[in-house]
C-alpha cells in the first residue's frame, strides 16, 4: 500500500515536472522519443521507489537525473550495435546541471516543436498533450474518441517526422514568433474546446480534465514567453488564458443536474466560480491597459475574452451591455471575417436590434452543416413566432449537435414550441 | 548537412509556355527562379536543380521481370505532375521551409519539402 502522501507527491511531480523532464532530455539527447521513453521510465521508477525510500527532497531533479540515466542505459545498449552513431550522445553524460532559466526555455521549445506547422493539426494536439501535458496515449485516445492504436500511431508518426525531417528543437526566430505562437494558441484552444464542448454520445458534456489541462498549459506558455508584456504575442496569450478562465468559471452553471445545457441567460450566476471570474477580469483589464498604453491592437483571443468579460460582469442577464458586445464582435469580424464570428455577432445583434434583423444576418451565412447555425435560427424564429420553421431548425440542430447536454437542451426547447402554427399565438 | 528535395508540382495541362499562362509570366518566373538559384548557390545551400519536360514525355520502365517492360506516359495518372525540383542543404526543416517558400514564390508553384534519408536513418533501418 502506498501512503497517500507519497501518492500525492507522485501525482504532483507528474503534473509539475513531466514537461521539464521531457524538455531537458530532448535537448540533451536530441530526440523526443528517447526523452519520452526515459521520462516514462523515471516516473515508473518513482512509483516503485518513493513509497520505500521516501520522496526525494527535490523530486524534479531526482526525476531528471533518473531519466537521464535511463536514457544513457538505453543508448549504451543500442550503442553496442552501433557504437559510432551513439557515441556523440553519450558525451553529454557528465553535463553540469542546467540552470533553471535554461530549463524553462526547454519547455517552451518543446511546446513550439510539438505545435510545429509542418505537423497535422491532430498530431499537434496529440503530441502537445503527450509531451507537454504528460497525458498517456490511452488518455488522449479517450479524450478524442479514437482507438488507442490509432492515437498511438498518430503520435509515433509525428515523432518520426520530427526526427526524419529535422523539425528543430528551438524557439522560433523573432519574425516567426507571432505566427508560430498563433499556432500554439490554436492547439491550446482546441484542447480547451474539446473539453468544454465534448462531443460524442456517452461522454460527459464537460471534460474538466481537458479544460484544466488546457488552462494549465496556457499558464505555462504565458509564464515562459520571453519579451515585454506589451507585445502582441504576450497580449494574445493573456487573452486566451482570460477567455478560458471566464468560460471555465461558468462550467458548473452551464449544465443542469439533469445533464441539460443551460444557456447564458438562464444560468444561476451565483454558481459561477468567483475566483476564476475575478482572475479572468484582472487579465482582461491587463490586456486593455496594455492596448491603452500604446501597445498593439487586441487580437482575436483578447477580443473574445473582452466579450466574455462583458457577460460575466452583468449581475443579471438583463443587465448585459449588449451594445458593447456587438461593438467587440464588430472588431473581431474585422480581424476574422468568418461566418462563425458573424453568427455569434448576430446573436448579440438580436438583443440590440431585434430578432428580425439578426435572422436576416444569419440566413445569409454558409453554415448549413453547423449545428449552432440551426440552433440560432431556431431561437430567432421562435421569438418571431414562426414555430413551424423553428421546429425544422431545431430538428436540424439536434441532428448535427454532438454534445449530449446541447442535444437535451435543444430537444426540450423544441418540445416547448407547442402546437403547430395556427395555435401558436403568432401575432399576425 | 541534411538535404531536402523541394519538388514543384504543376498542372498536367500545359500551355506553349509550360506551366505558365503567357510568355510574360514565364519570363518573369524564369528570371525570379534564376535569381533564387543564385542566392542558393551564394549561401551554399544549392546542391542541384532542374525543370522537367512535360509528364506526357515520360516512359515507365519495369525491369523487375526477365525482360524490361516499357510503358508510355507517367507512372501515375494525375491532375498535377512533378514539374521541377531543387535539392538543397539546410541545417533543419525550418530553414528548408523558408527556402521552399522563396522558391515557391519565384517559380509560382506549390513546393513539397521532403527530407532525404541520412546515413543515421539508414543505419537505424539496418539495426532494426
């Protein structure tokens, strides 16, 4: 039996030290796969030894040293077959311990390598969760509802490409940093969204393991990112973190006890996580201050965070400053003229200019295959008293929605439409 | 130094000016590609480069049997074919990708970047 304190120490070490160990070893041995295997062996050794020998005073250093030894053992075994090829790597054996700052840089390098644009988006997400997040292949497979073997292959193939194509293990150059960082933030946001809007029948509507992991990794990137706080890059990381926190804060209120989605206007605002809301607001104010101080204009995550700050600022849904929300969406639409942004903007427009104006905007959008498009139309049509059309839109939205809580919500709303047109109380 | 193949893929249907719509376009692309090649030579990344005649001029030879079998035309029917390529030396993929982006802009075609096997990767295959 493992004493709970040791169990907890191992769990904590895994959460806090995994990325550091993988990152340090990747630099020392020049290979992600070697680093990953050695890190996994080191943690397995900790599980075996710590209950017997006690938790070492500096778990991170213990794990890094143990992992490095494992890697060297492995390379020695291999080097019997291939002495010359491995020789160079063994020279690292007596490296002095790396100063803390350099290690932190290693972790950031690891993030950029895992999110390299030459890898497929799926591979970037999987690799980031494995190498930086420390999730196991079965855990990642479960999170994305694919077979374990498929996920294993995806990660193996990505590692093979990094190795064969020589995707470098270093920070992007200053001129590439912004574009590459956007790619990293996209990966983190994908992980968060998969947790927040989990798809698939039989899955929890909110996967807190994924949202928490995305928040943790975003904090890590924010802490590690070099450069002044006023750079566009720093502003967007802060924006993304604020957006995640303000979204996560509403998690508890967002799904009812019956497992049904509760929309923003119907949520019990007292159930929001006040600490997360406060931290999110603080970060939004920080980005606004940086912009006001002559920094670069806000990017998409800062604008999305600001929109969420307006929502979470209102004590009651009726107090929401919708004009401000529309104004922020206007700015977002200029940066990102995508139909999905236009759809979300239209929802806010409905509150300012009425559902008829919003519906005209929505109907123009090429989003036939997107469940939120049909759900939005359904709600607008319902408000306009056009029940038959609303019902058809709910039908389509239910068909396309993958999230169990959303399906439950849409089904109830459709049920409330009541009888067909003639008795619906339409005011014509 | 690792080597990469930068291959340019172009439409199967060619005009009298190869992959280009007009003589003007062709001349511009040639000039820019020439300048790009000069830069590759100057910074030491150039290994080899060449443009290919159209895919319809290809012959497939199957020498795996007793007698070589010849077939007219390219190996695979496709909408796009290899039109030309560079072999460059680059320390890592980021550098190779940057060269590919420049080459793509110069010749006005999409470029595929593919690493060559290295002595190490061949050794690994031998060891496995």
